[in-house]
């Protein structure tokens, strides 16, 4: 087992690696989310299917990173007393501030800030995509309703007569 200072250094660099990869994958997710909007605007459903599949792959990678981050927190907690256990991601970042202050680069906190900004951009783009989809659904509904107004449909029974109750 490594001495506490080397163990902290190892955990710190593992954290930086995870956050760097989070940033990369979230940036990739943001790009696909923007591509999704363009495909929606162009009504290119084939391209949209491809983009959605790629987004799903990136989300799976992000899920794996979340698992790695959780395992890192569990590993750090094995060396901490009960009162000092890390219970959240923000707890991990606060815990690593001690080491970051010695490094003077603050790579983890900078990566975390960048990650938050990327996630906010994804949320904003998803809202635009959803708004477009909602407007398209409303337009289709209006189009369907307007095309069926004023038209009477007749249903015939087995003797060739018109059934009652059908427009």
C-alpha cells in the first residue's frame, strides 16, 4: 500500500483523468445534440436515427465513467474515518482541493467548471430540440384535424346500406 501522500496523489490524478474524459464525452454529446437539431430541421429521419444511436453510445461511455468515479470515491473512503467519508462528487472535489492547492494548477476544479458549462450547453440545446419536436407535433395534429374536417365517411353494411352513426 502506498503512503498517504502518494495515495492522495494517485487519487488526484485518477480524478483528473476521469474529469478530462467526462469533458471529452460530454463535448461529444453536445456536438451530437446540435447535429440532432440540424437533422430535425432538415426532416432527415435517417440521419436522425444515426445521430441518436451515436448519442446512446456516448451516454453509455459517460455511464461507465460515472461508475469509475463512484469506485474512486469508494476507494478513497476505505482510507478515511467514518466521520470524514466522501458522500458525493462535490465532497470528492472539496477533498481534492487540499492536493490541488499544493499543485497550484487546480486541474480538477477547472475541469469540473468546464464540465458544468458543457452540461448546461447540452441542456439548452436539448430544450431547443424538444421545442422543435413539440411544434412539429402540434403542426401535424393541426394538419390532420384540418384535413379530416368537413369530410364524411360512410361505412356500408353487408347488404350495401349505409351504417348509422358514421360521418
